[in-house]
C-alpha cells in the first residue's frame, strides 16, 4: 500500500526448489483479470531489490499460509525481490546517458594523453601557439636555446620565443604572435590549507590561447619583469597587469 491505496500485489514462483518473490503493480495485473491467484507466461521489466525491507514480514505471512516455518521458507527464498512496481525507465535512461558521456569524456581524455606521449607537439597547447608549422618553430626554438636566452623559473626567453618547460606542461610561443599577456594570483586549495597560485595567460593573435597555471606568485612577477626587459613587443603592445583575488 502507498498512501493508503493498494498499488501492487506480491506473487511468488517456485522453480528448482528456489522461491522468488515478485511485486507486480495493479495496472500490470489487470491485463490478466481481477487480481488472479496465478499468472502464467508473464513478461515485464522490473527493478531488482536486494534485501527488501518488507521481505521478512512477507515471508512470515507466507510461511503461515503454507504451513511452513519461517526459517524453512527463508532458506529457499532469494534475497532479491523482482519489483515491477518500482521500475521506472527515466532514472535508468538518465544514468545511461550520463555513463555514455562519461565514457566519451574518458576516451577523449585518454586519447589526448596518448597523443601527448607519442607526439607532444600535436597537443592543443602547441596547436594554439605554433599553428601548422609547429615542427619548424620547435627546431628553431631548440637552436636558440643553445645560444643566448634569459631564464626564470621554468620560463626561457630567446630571441624569437617564450618557452615554458616544466613537467607535465610545456609550451613554445613565438614572440611575434604574442599580442598581450597578463599575470594574476588566486587562492587555491582546501579551506584550512589555502595558498596563492599564480597564472600567466598569453594572447596569441588576439585570443587567449595559452594559460600557465600553479606558479608561485613571486615567479609571476619575475617572469613579467623578464618579459618587459626582453622587449617582447616586436611592434605590438604588450599589456601587463597583476592582480590578486582574495575572495
């Protein structure tokens, strides 16, 4: 009973010495007549409920009707109740959709990691900063690293590139494509262990294409200073600003 109204009925089956309990809705039962004592060749979708809270009381009543002891009946009765009344396709569909999206996200993320391991220069951060000629830029940047450069933290500034090399993130940014950059700090971590972490964002041809996160705030100031003293303008205006979010 639900809300004082009978919504379903209990049925049982005996097969190979095993008793299985079924809960069928009144709506489903009506197709077989007015609450038949026996239903043959039934077909329905149901929810499998393990250790139903009403199972003990039900078996006690059934044992009395069948002139059997409760212990004897419970020993041959499945702890799984087949509940057609509680079955609803909506939660199942929602769960299925969620699992599909989760699987797709996992596969895409896994593919990105594998591509990054096989050929890191085809990852998104290199495509955003180097474009189609990534191989040419990478070779040129490596040659410049063997000559003259300025370094602070994981950043290297050569004649034509800003290079960030600090596992697991790396980036090579042509200076002539940097239209702007800025740095800022935010509070991160758990409430009892909050700490400041810096971020530097590079705008490539007017778009925010590269973000370097989790930097020590002192380092972001040093990097900004190195960029400014290195003349990273190349005919373009470089706007630098630093802000701290304490919220």
